[in-house]
């Protein structure tokens, strides 16, 4: 009995030893190779000298035998700017950008992390930078994974203070702003046509003096966040709100003019502080304010004018007017903010300060909800001066007593719950966050503006015809 037991135990031990021996058997056969989850890693476009997001891939051993890497080496790291971590080992300069002895037993895997801080490319357009991660097996077989990214040279600005009249002009290059821009009360800052300012998350523009953005239909001024990579394959960070801090005009600031300017994916788009109504505070001409995590335009007791301006998709109100003197003509105010059902109104005006004037003409006010217009005039209606004319408004039809303030207004059909205002526009794509607020062919805004009060040209500089359209855009007839 003891002999049998000893024989069984010896067999078990021999089996375990054989298993260990097989598990630690690393082949030198040139016919056996590694497998990869991808043969190339493509990082997003990044600014030169700015770190990218991190991507990863897997290395598998499906050969049936153990495989040992003589080296894993980043081929051109000293010049390309790529950084790689293989199975927890950083391939740094002190290691000559390589690691030795990485072992993959049969059915084993290793994860590799890749990022890049590309050097300056000395070019106006994004330039590709590449490298190879070379896996050299003990058999001598070499396998490569290609790494690539695009580097875009940018002008960097940090904690900028404008204390005299100045112009920012990227001259064809992107301008990246860290820490923000402050315009002092005695200074005027002009952002030249064709310039794009990319703001880091902590940055915005604080205006105590004057801001001018004299863009043209062919050379916009663009103010946006500095993330030029992707959150998901289908979703660039540029479509995500809250990427930067927006523009604020303080009480000392007057006579600001924004023309042909695109402001998007910010926290608050534009905030206007209270000031005397004796001077114009802000003029918006052919401006887009889109996709804000706060307000699109919030103005408190100030004199402002908006023509051919699109203000769309904000967590709070697209436009909040707290008293003052405000005029809107041929504007599109549309509330389709996709990230929160508790979104604000397309237009909200209130008596938090005296409302000397609110005039809204030829303007399209719509959105998801049944009511996109809210007034909070706490005192007598007669104490406040407001008028809507030749507009389309998604709101319950007002009573006869209120009709003195609303003339030639079309109230959207609130029973049409399948479209909820979307029928007006070319694209409302909440899955990929793509929006085009130009008029679709079925929009009731076409040919409905007042030809005597409509702006002669639309948001894009297109001449309006003798039957102009409501909203910021003139319908392009086929």
C-alpha cells in the first residue's frame, strides 16, 4: 500500500515538474511570433511641445510556446517625442529607450501605453511625426508597431495683460492661451480676422476696456477650447461644453464689437455686467455662441445689439436679459442642449433691473420644450418696454391683453411633439453632437421676415432676397 502511495505521489510531483518545465519553455523558433491588438497606434493631432492623451494596445502570445523579447525598443524616441511604457517599464533616455527580457508565456499578454509630446514642426499646418516600437525576439525575428501623430505649431500665451492698444494675430498659426487674457480699462484688444484662440480650461477673456473681433464671413475669429483630440472616436472634445471660461465684460467696459466670430464649447459664452445705458456696451454681428455649460449670453442692465446672431444649446438660458436696453434682429435662439433635460429657456428676460427696452424682430426662438420664452416682470407691465415683431416663438399663444407687445408673431404648434422645433434646421444630431442651425427646406421661417426691418445680409454674409427669412440664416434655395 505504501509503495502504491509513493508511486502516486512521485507521479504527481513528476507531472508538476513537467508542467513547470513546459510553462518555462521559451522557444527560439523563427516561425513563432507575437500577435498585437493593432499594428499601428494613431494619436490625435496635438500642439507641439504639449503632451497628448494616452493610448494603449495589447501584445499577445498565441504561439503555443513561451516567447522572450531580447529587446523592446523605441526606434527614434530622441527625435519623435513618443513615450512608451511596456508592462510597467518606462522606455526612457536612461534605458536607451528600450527594455530587455520581457517574457510572454503561452497565452500570456502585455499592455503597452503610448503618448507623445512632439517637437516643433516649423510649419503652418499640422505635420506628421512617426516612430516604431520594435519587438526583437530571441530568435532574431523583429516585429514593429507603428506610432504616429500630427504636431501643430502654436503660439503660446500665458497670463496675458493688455495695458495698451494691442492686436493678437496668429498669422496662420493657432494661438493657445493659458491662464487667460485681461484687457485693462484704458486698452483696446483687437483679435485679427482669421485668428483662432485656443483657451486652456482655466482661461477666458476678462474685458475692463474694449474688445474688437473684426472677423469676416471668409475669415472668422474663432474662440474655443484647446483640446484638439477626441473623447471617443466619433466625438472630438471641441463638441463638449465647459472647455474654457468664456468672455466677461466688466462694468467699466463699453463699445465692444464682435463681428463674424464663433464662440463655442465654453462655460458661459458672454457675460455682460451692468453699466450706464448712455453708451453701447456690446454689439454682436454675425456671431455664433454655441454649446455652453452655463449661459450663452447673460446681460445685466446694459445696452446691447445682436444682429444675425446664433445663440444655441446651453445648460442655462441661451439668452438672459436682466433689464437694460437690448435689441435683437434676425437672430436664431434655439435650445437643444443635449446633456441635461433641466435646460434653460431660449430667451429669458426679467426685471432684476429696469427694462428700458427689449426689441426682438425677425427672430426664431425655439427648442425642445413647449415654452422657450420666459418673462419675469414682477411689477406692472407698463413699467417695462418690450416688443416682439415678425418672430416665430415656441411658446403658448399669449392672451389678447398681451398682444400689444407681440405683433405678427407665429406661435409654434405645441401639439407637434415629434419635431419640437427641430424641423427648422438642417442637422440636430444628439448622438454625435452635430448641429447645423441653417434653415431646412421645411422650416416655416422661410419668407416670413419683414422686408423693411430684416438685415440686408445673413449670418454667413449671403444677401437676403426680397422675401427674407426669419432667423440668422437665409435659406439657400436649390
